[in-house]
């Protein structure tokens, strides 16, 4: 049986984030309780190892370039691992590095996990490049007698994604890597397909790039006191200490285009967080972090949230009116959304995003400039799964997001030809009517066309099932358990088709639909109408 990667030709020329469901393997660091030093040694004989109060201490023999401690971790090339732990030095000006590498070639063949002055708290991920590598610390800028310590529990574990009921983790897929997404409870959502979008905020996760209220009531710092969705790095901690203005914001200049502002938020001690885009109104669209409800909707035309696990929610607000929009503002607000209020407390924020459009797409990290995630493209060659030209059936389960103001034909699935749109068998969302349609075109002749009579869910996470069956002079469609009209008895099916487009047409990505494909079932025969109803129930 062919695998997903063998059947689907997937491309995306940029990276892209998605929520995975992961499990962690056994502990690979020997004696991470640090009650003795048996499993550890000095990488270049420039320091002395000792165990002190369940910490592993490496004391420099002299003012050497290298010092630290190393232990063997048996890794597998190409597999992904999580490394976590804390290392610190008694010399605040020393540079402490946590590395994974080959012990006698630490000057070049290593993976630098993190580097900070004085202390390192690492929780991040790497791909092994050698079968036997070593983890440890290297300290530079230290003096004889200075030391670095590992806290107990220093850890390296294999990480495996795509696991039902696993732990949620926001991951970054490489260029041309498909994103098979899960929800926070570990349920499979399916293949994530998205249109191109740009995060217009130049710094998506950096506290000092936000401006704060002039009265000093609210400040923001980068912190690791809570774990980010990505399992490593910092998050922004907003802290409102007194009555006054509670905002942290970026001004991006006036625009009247539809804008979506989103961010991952985790409750600290404050109850309300507000989002604002409009230039004139001071009221923020406000979310209650205790009840998970929007309590103030002023300043937005739509809004929503998604659970990302571990206390993190992704909140988003949309403003699609013609009023001027100038702010990407997050505010520790009150229940009425006022930015000047008597509330105090903390909220953690990660991954702020502003994008042009009527719905949010996956997080696009930025650090100094706007970043574009290009469109996902998934196609398959029909000959790879025994496609029959004259008859067949297809059932697709999917979710969708689309712009209802645009009169576009967004494909769910299309069987056709890569060089012409004259012959195709397709199901699509007619966005301005919010309806689903199925069609059989043959030599530019629309021989079969059926339209769903109720609206297709838009951005709700609700899955729909659509089935289309065809043979010469006999085509029919079903949606969510119901046949649509009567079968068409005048379908010629004389043309040859060679490609399956998944949430795109076979001739290009212009009509791509954003959403999840949970399953595609293809049958090399025209199934009975009653079966179409059953397959879509």
C-alpha cells in the first residue's frame, strides 16, 4: 500500500507552523539526578567534575577557553529530540552554552542549542546528525575556579509527532513538508492547506518592540517562566501594576482593508485581555480568560478563539469595515474593554499576528521584517491509484475558511488536466453564496451541476462530507447524507484526466481553499445513490 508521501506531491516554498500531537521517548541522559559523576567527563580536560547538592558542577582549572561537562546520548540520525534543563555559572559575565555535538570537535560539528550570559534555561528541539553525540555545557569568558552547574533533571528525549491523544506542540514544518495537524486533545484534524498570507507585524514575539502606556501601568518583558507553545524560547509577559492604561501595541499606519489580529494568550493573574485595531475607538474587543467568552465585541466585526492546550488559547478579531485601522493593540482591560481601567495583573502572550483578510491563518513568526507564508499545494497523479477514466466516485471530508465577500470558486477537490480547465470533475465552495457545488465538465461543457441548498460552515471547525459519483450518462452528488436533486443522465465523459487537485484546481493554486482535508476516498466505479448518502452521513 502506498503511503501519503508517495501518493501526494506536496509543495510550499516556505516553512509553516501547525499544532502537532507528540509523545516523548525514554530518558537518554544517564544519571540526570546528579548524585554522582560516573557518567560525565570533561570534554577537553580543562575542568573538574563534581556532584554538589544534586547538581553537576564543572569547575574551571584555569582561565581556559573550554570548560564544562559531557555525557553520551545515543541518538538516531534524522530523528527529532527534545533537550531541556538549566545550566548556570557563578560568573555572571561568562557565556554558558548548551550544546549537542561530537565531543572532540566541539569547535565545529555541534548543534548550538542556546547561548545566554550567566544562565541558560533550555527547552528546545533538534534533529540528530550523528548516531553517537554528546550533550553538555561549554563556558567561555570564565576564570580559574569559576564553575558551571547543571540542575537536576537535565534531559534528552526522542519526540514522535502525529500521535493520537499526545501532548500538543506548536511545530514548524520545513519547506515542502506537509502539515498534518491535530487539535489540543490529540484528535487528528487532517492535512492543513492554506492560502498565502503575510504577518505584517515585524516582530511577532518580542516584548521590547511593543509600546506601552505612558503612565507606566503596563510593562512587558520576555520570559521563560511559562513554557511557550513551541516548547522553547520566550513569551511576552504583560504586567499591569496599577490603575491606568493597560495597552501594549504597535502602530502600523492607516488602512481600510479587512484585517485580522491574533495572538496566543495564557492567563496569569489578570482576567480580561482586549484586542484593538480601529484608529478612533478606545474600546477593545475583550475576552474573559476565566469563562472563555467574549464580553465586549465593539471594534470588531467577528472574533473567535481556539484551544491550543496547556492553558494557551489563540484569540483573533476581525475588522472588515471601512473605518481606519492603525493599531495592533493588546490590553489588560476591564469587562467593558476600556484601556484606561483599574484592573491589575499579568497575561502571557505569544506569537502576535496581523494579516490582511477576514479570517486567521496559522502563525507566521517574524523577527525584524514582515514574513509571507506561501500557498500550500497538494496534487496527485491519477495513475498512481488506479484511476478509471469513464467512471468513479469520490468522497471528501473537510473543513473550510473563505472570504464570503469575494465571488470565487474555491476548490475542495478537482480531477482534471494540468494544462486545460476544459475538462474536470470537481466539488467547490462558491464563496459569495456560501454554497457547495459539484460539477462534471467535459470538453468545456458543463454536463452536470448540483448545488447544496444550505450554507457550508465557514471557519467553525465543523467537517462536511461531499460525494460525487460519475459514469457515462449517470452522475450524482450527495452532501452530508442527502442526495442533491436527481441524477444527470446526459454526461458524455469523453475526455482524459490525469491529476487530482486537493483544495486547489489541477491547473494552478489561484482557486485554493483554506482548511483541513481529513480524508479522501476514491472508488474506481460509480457507487449507487443510496451508498452516496451513507458515505456522507
